[in-house]
């Protein structure tokens, strides 16, 4: 048996007619740039997430850069975030000269350790970027409390967090991305809501901020060929919006399927000694975008999975404070021991709505065989 870490082919063949007609209608109309499908999809995202405003951009990475630019994460100002993430969560701060201040992660959730944020706040701090990673949101009660008391802006990196909702001590669930000043989703193909190429969305409840994003995504133009700001060329592609609209219709079912697969993994692997299964903290509705295990001899297991044609991924093999591009920040190995330890042990198993029970069984049997050797 061969198990793909991810494939878009099964979903496509199940809903081929819908995807084909969504794509061909754009090609026939020729409304490739900011066509009506983009605004319709933005309205659908507002309805689904509860955000007042949703603005489609070319990728999650661009969304983070645009939001950071607007929030003034620039010119030596400090922004607190975690080093255990994808590059774009931090490069958005440095793009305009802002200074990332890393805080280690919680060893259970792999998100920023909220207990350690406040000690890093000083008069030069302007913001916090909580990253809702893999399968759950960061404690947004704590983040917003610190931000409000210290007058900081909050940019939620919700690239991986579509569908996740936080309640905490509040009275209702709030969708990821809608709690801070800005939230950013990625529609990279593997994501819970993934397109057939790059795509992203910025959400906010603030009218003024939303207006700025709309300008910034078209070079800073307040109207055609009138530039109030120096912005970007970063629009959600109309074909992607059409594809994503099809997928959004089925998103609740897709999230449910992911939860069922996660449950299978937990059942099958619970008796396998030495494997740490996911731990979710806080009052929230989580989504299994990624199913991670922590294991001994991770690289040995990875090799064995590869040999047995089981797809896997390692998010993330090297925390950002150890990356060459951030050497100038002056961090060194040992500064964030939890992130460093997790980076050595973490391994993501295949999880997507169309994976079969037989495939999950094969993945688990292969892992068990490795540890019995
Ligand atoms: C945590 C995180 N932030 C940002 C991004 C960037 O999103 P994109 O790939 O759409 O640029 C990703 C995903 O790729 C991500 O996982």
C-alpha cells in the first residue's frame, strides 16, 4: 500500500463537475482579476467566520505582510511572537524593519507560551502575533488581555486555523482571526480550506483597517490610478475564489471527517509506547489541519515510513531563531529549549477528508512495526 501525505485528486474526482464548471465559467467570462466571484467569496467568508470585513489577497504570506505594514510593525518596533512556525509568520515583521521578539512555546500545544509574553513587553513593543498552529488556537483571552492593557495591536496568524473557534471564558465561540485587529487565512492547497494554487484572506472587524487593506492590495490606490499609499499587487485570483467557493460549501463535513480520522489515529496509537498524541488546551473548537505526534528517533521513523511508502511531513525541523536569515537578531541555539526539543521529535501523519480507514490502519501498523523492531 502507498499512502499519500496529501492529495487533491480524490476530492476533485468526487466533485469534478462542480469544480470544472466553476473554473470554466471564469475562463468564459474572462473576469480574471477581482471578478464578482471574489467579492461573493469574501461575503461567504464573512458569513462563515463572523468577521465584519474579509478581503482576498494573493497568499497568506502576503496577507501577513500587508497587515503588518498597516499595523506599523516596522522601523525597529518590537513584535512578540513564537519561533516555532512557518517563516512567513515572522518575515512579515522584518519586511519593513520591525523586530521579532521570540517567546518559547507551550510544550503541550506548540503555540506561544502565553505565560511568558508579558515579561517581553516594553515601551518599544507594538504588537503580538499569536500563531494558531496545526490543530488549535492560542489562548486568545490571555493574548487580548495583555494587548489591551499594554495598548498593543494583535495580528492573528490563522493561516492554518480555518474553522477553529475560541470561547475561553467568553460567552460565545469566536472564529480564529476575528478576535485581534487582523486575522489572516492561507488557502494553500493542503490547508483545511485549500485552493488550486496560492490564495489568502485578511479579516477584520475594523472598518478603517479594512479600507486600508482594500487600497493596499491594489498598489495603495483609493481609486483607479490614484495612489494614496505605496501598496502591493496582491489580489485573490478569481479562479481560486471560484474553486474555494465550491470547497466552502462542504467545509463543515471536511472538518468533521478530519476529526474522525484523528480519533482513529488516537485509538490505534494509544497503546504504542513512546508516542505522544496531540493535547488540546482551552475552551475551544479545534480543527485537525495537521495531526502531529512526538516520537523518539523521529528521523529513523521518518526513514522507515518513506521506505514503506507512507507520506509524512515535518513541521518544522528548525525553529526560526536558528535560521540563517534571522542570524542578525542575535538569538542562539538553546534560547528556546521547548521549541528546539519539539522540532527534533515532531512528525505529521497524513490527514485529509478522503483518506480511508484502511490507509490509516496501514500508517499505524507501520509505525508500530518500527517501534517493535
Ligand atoms: C503558520 C503559517 N503562516 C503563514 C503561512 C503562509 O501562507 P501561504 O502559504 O498562503 O503564503 C502558512 C502556510 O503556508 C502557515 O502555515
